[in-house]
């Protein structure tokens, strides 16, 4: 059973790593990187069919590392994206924005910043650049793409779980890029979190099921077996929309440990697609989303009121179990920096008529209104031309094809006139070069 290939209707293919409850549940490592427990009856087995050895054409030379990199980038461009590890290399016309981000990362007095721009203007690309820059500058980083169905703001536990899955840092012990478990183990070895309401149990328990619990992977509040007195003192991690204090407390502890215990600059939390804060079916969901967003910003800012009982915070908090005894902020400094990407912040304002044809804009979340922001404007024509020329060079490196100057100018004018946004421009450029390459007779290019 262990090591068996399986298929899940939602998560796809994976390999069984462990079993529990007499094989009622199996822990599966899926090809998309997710490791979770699923019921055995939800899985179907992959038949073990022997693979015939692939015959390699002896006349086909192996692809060089450089050519492979070029092709990987071109394939990403077809989707309108840039590989994460190439984000800074392929950034044009954003020097001012990158300088603002660099100054913000180096400013200990500013904890939050917004990036605001319409779809296709390059917000996600800029976020990847910020993550790369933060890692280079000794920050731990965690990334989440907000999703109104899978990870909405009114479900703090799911947001926390996604952040933990995207947690990365360069260890000062060996310089390697590592994840959440390695980070927490380093902090625990150095004696941190002995008074923490949740992390302290990792000093006592070392089983994978406890790590799954602290990572928020389980939908239940604590691992199975609590009723059997296996973990009688383990507190619950609730999935309630009011549990903002629990997860702010956990995140602030990670930020504090990054700065104080491991000697990093802190922990950068990146929230892409943050405009989904307005996505809701019921009005209470929007209220809880705003509450969690406010709590995150106040926690990052190190508001000392959050060190006390959550009852005194002015924010909604979990009122059952350990919730009333869990503050929003673990210690000062919080060590947190937060970067939110929005398509617009208009949702945060109500207009109030003051008479005489005057309207006053009143913010729904004062903390958002007071947060500095970077407005992403469309790239200039010169920047678009730089992008296109770079794509042409990468395309030549990938396929050995470089169209003539006349054809290149013609392609650029055509793509630039029909693509109003950066993402569409990148996709259109690659598609146009594909057509020119496959129709070489009219393109005047060369093919190798």
C-alpha cells in the first residue's frame, strides 16, 4: 500500500506515504505538491503497467541548459506569465516601483504596502520580484493567492494554511532554501516558543500528524485520537470565521522568531488577488473578511493593544475554547511585513453627500486607507519595445529563429496596437513569432 500510485478526482495523481485508522485514511503526496490525508474510498489505484524503455534518437543532440531555460520562459510567456525565478531578469519599465518596494523592505517603520493595478498590468509579476528581492535581503516569505472559494478572507484558517504551504526562507545554517517545518525546527532548537499557546506542543510531540495540525492542513480542530487521550492537552485550531486572533497570533510568532531568534530581517506575507475581500454571499462574510484584514494590518504594525486579551482589541475574535485567551499579537516586534495586491481600492469607500454638490469618501477599513500604495500604470511604448526585443532574443535562443528587422517591426506594431495590457502583449508577441516561424516563406526569417 505504501508507495502505491493513486488518483484522486480533485487532487490528481499522487503516491501513498502513510496510512491510519486501519487504512481508512491514507496520506498522499500529490504531484501538485499537496500532502494531505484522504479517505481510501476516494482514491483509485494506478495500474502498475511496465514502461518500455524510451528509445532516444541518437541523431538528436541533448538540449543545453541555456536553451532549456529559454524554452521554459517562452512556454511561460504563452500563458502570459513569467517563471518565478526569472521575474527580476524579465522586468522592464518598473524601476520606480521596484525602488519603492526596496525602500519599504528596508524601512522598519512601515509594515504594510498595497500594489494597485488592473488585471494584466503585471501585479503578480511585481509580487514575484518583491519575493525574490525579500529572500535576497534575508527575509522569510510566505505567499497566498486569495480565492473566494478555497481561501477567502472570512476563513482565516484556510488563508493561514496556504501561507504555510508557500513559506520559504534561506537558512543561515547552510544557505539552503527551506520551508516552514525546517524554520520552526530551527527556532525550537534555539529554545523559542516555550510559552507559546500552540507552538510549545512541538517540543513535546514530534509526529507528522502534529505537524499537519499546526500547519492547518486538517479540517478538524485537532488530530484524531484526542478523545482517546493521545493528545489531551492539545488546543484546537478552529475553522470559524471569527478565529482571526488565533491565526494572527501564529503568524506574528513566526515573524518574531524570524527576526529575534533566527536573525533574519523578518517575515514577508504576500496576498495576491486581495480584492476578493469583497467576494461574499452573506453580509456576515464581508464583515468577517474586513475584520481579518484589519487584524492582519494591526498585527503587522505591532499595535501593543493586541498583546492583551482579544476582548480589549476592538476586533472580532474566537470566543470558544482557547480563543478568549489568545491575543492577536505574540510579542513585539511582530517581525511582519505585509504586501497586498488589489485591482482597485474603490470598494473600501462609501460616498456621503454633504450638501452643495459635495460628496465625502468614508473608508470602511481605516487601516487600508492609511496604508501607502503603489499604483501600477500601463507600461510606456519604450518599455513595451524593450519587452518585445527581449522576447525576440529569447525566442531566437529557444528555436534558432530570428525574423528580419522589417518583420519584427511589423509584428511589434500589430501586437502593440491590439494588446492593451502587459499580459496580453506578452502572449500575443509569442504567438506572432510562432506564426512567423511556421510561415517562414513570408516572414523572411531563418530556421535552424
